[in-house]
C-alpha cells in the first residue's frame, strides 16, 4: 500500500495537478507492480515564498515522501525514484534536478490497512 505525499510549488492549474497525480500514481504502479487501487497520493501545494532551493526562494520544486511496506528491492526503489522524477517533469515541467524522493520502509506490523487491519494480518 504505497502512500505518497507530493509537495509541489503552488501555481499549476487544476488540470496540471490532476495530470500530475495520475502520472505519479501510474509511475508507482509501473515501477513497483503495486495495484492502482492500493496507491494513495496526497498533493500538498507550498507557496512559492515558502520554498528555498539552493539558497533561493521561489524556485519550482517537487518533494515526494513515499511510505512502503518493507520488502521492495533496491532495483524497484531505483525504478520508483526515476519514474516519479519523470512524472514531475512530464506533468509539471519540473527539471529533474529539482525533484527529490524520500522513501521510508514501514514494517508490515506498523502499516494499517482497510478497516483497521495491519498489513501483516492481511498477508502483506
């Protein structure tokens, strides 16, 4: 059950944001083999004056925080980094140099699933 928080510089249109969320969700599916129904993505817009990149405010930026149940390979994680970076570029026009992906592996005992069951109890 990948959970993704995507922090973007405010400004894209509603259509761009929808395209970004769809593209990023599909990137997770394609790189990890996760079913789309299990992908959760929350979009957070940050005011341009509240982002600093390289010591300068106002730069376009995307930071993904990804929570995954433990067990993905290093190759899958690398594929995810690449796919999410490309999603930010294609949907929002963000230079890959301004995209970061922070991944956290979560033990299956520490991930709650549908109806309050732990991932472990559901066989994940």
